[in-house]
C-alpha cells in the first residue's frame, strides 16, 4: 500500500463541521515511547494533522481512507508492543485495580462493558472480583454482533478515542450500548495546552505509529457529547465521562 497524504483541499471537522486547516506534519514512526527517550528510525513517510479552529479537534485525515488491513499491517502488527509495551498486561491490570477499588461497594448494581477491550484482560480481571463484566472490541472485525450485546449501565473505553478514524461511528456504537441510565468512563489525553493553532506539533501523544490519529480538546469532547445528548465531565486531563442519566451508583463520581 502507498500512503497518500491529504495536503490540499478543505477537510471538515468531524465534530463541529467547521473547516479545518493543516497544522503540521510528523514522521509516521513518531511514537509515544519518545516520551521515554526511545526513538524509532525515521520512516520518511509524512503524516499530516489538521486542526479545527472552532473546537480544537486535531486529526490525521489520511487514516480515514485506510482499510482494516492497512491498520493491521502498518500499525497494529507484531511490532506494536515496541511502541506501547504496557497495553497487554500492565495497563489493563492497573485499570482493573482502580475501577474495582473505586466501585467496590457498587459492583452489585453494575452491568459493565469494556469497549475496545483488546485481549479482554481488564474485563477478565473484574470478573475474578465478582463483576458482571463483558469485553467487546470492534477491531479487528469479529463474529460478535454489536446489536446482540445488550445494554449496559457502565461502559469503559480506555485509550480508545484517540485511535478511531471516525469519531461519529464510535459515538453511535457507544450510544447503542447505553442503558437508560449509563456512565461512560473513558481515557484520552487532551490537547489543551499541548497543541495550538499555527504551532508545530511536539507533543509526545500525537504519535501516528501508536495509531493516535484523533486528538481531542475538552471543548471538542463536550461538543461531541452534546451532539449525542450526553453530559460531559473531565475528571482529569486524561480521564473523562459521558452520561445520559446518572446511574444511582455513580452519583458520587458525577456530582
């Protein structure tokens, strides 16, 4: 496959519909491990990021043209562990421990889905602690029909948002899975203070080799939630939540 960059023409923001402007270009091999002082060889393949002046959503439009096979061959291949060594074991164990500890008294009221759960480790660890938990990942394609999963009152989507080329498809999927009262707890680092219009991209999180192709500001996350009738709250720079109606067991977190 030959990569074709979108360097001309106007690209609309997926979130607010505003006209975006090219922001910067980085090498395809730019990875998150650079934050730890580890660098991949330069690939010579330019990846352009575009920026919305209205909501500050920043994304790489080229990846919207990729097929699933392109992602599997170029990004999520056997070398992915080199740029994200924590994704198989360390991160799901840490996340499961935090979630379990925080909601230990409420788990009997929770029906949980880990969306984008990869190998299912987080969900499996919660099940060991007595949770009603299920893991689902739409990528790569599988035999599980999302329409048959049912509804959940607690959905986690940890380190998912930044990987999706189509954020509206993601939101449609999440909304389909939400019960009448449901909390979505998700993690993605925000661009606030890290990416600015008319500035070069130096932020470690903007890393195409990791598949970090959609980068959100808090404003863009709020607007995105509003489009789907969801309330939004940032718990920290990297942890956020959407809610349609706050479940009883989650009121201490939301209020």
